[in-house]
C-alpha cells in the first residue's frame, strides 16, 4: 500500500466494505480446509445463522510492492483458497492493485480453483457472486 491510497488498514477496509455491501458479518478466523490444514482466513462471510457465505483472502500488495513479494503473496493465496475449493461458497482474493508480473496469468490461476482475483475497485464483482 502506498501512503496516498487512503487506507490505514487495507484488510479492515475490505472487511468493512464487504459487510456493508452484503449485510453479512465478516470475521477473520481460523478455518479447516480440505487438506486438514488450519488457515487464518482474512474474511469469512457469515449469515445470521453462522453459515459460511464466502471466503476472502486479502493481500496488501500494490504497484509499490516489488515483483517477488507480489508473486509470493499470490502463490500463498492460491494455496489457501485452493484448500477451500470443495466448499460451496464463493471465494476471492482481493488486492489493492492487480498487476501483470509477466509469465503468470493470475486471473486464470485463481479461476482454476473457482476463486476470483479482484482489486478493490472490482469488489462489486465478488459481491454479485454472493448474491447470485
């Protein structure tokens, strides 16, 4: 994140944005994936009955991040969200700014595990999946 992005805490901003847009609670909590691993998911969207409505991993990477940091964040997000691929709830990785690192199509990679890659300006695409 850069100082002029206007977010003190990008992860909290994403949780608040999703809560406001959906009416769901957005909690950072541990969840067990298909592999049996426990992951600390940045935002688990929960309805009034605590049913999981979506999973979101937030990565505070932007153009000011170096290329290797962005790649490492995307790989970790892919591993985490891939472990939830069997769950019947939309998944997304939200970044401050999507960018091409060359050689990897991150959108296609996330799509292969039924997960969206969106930047903060595209978050409404993920919200539409939740309502759909």
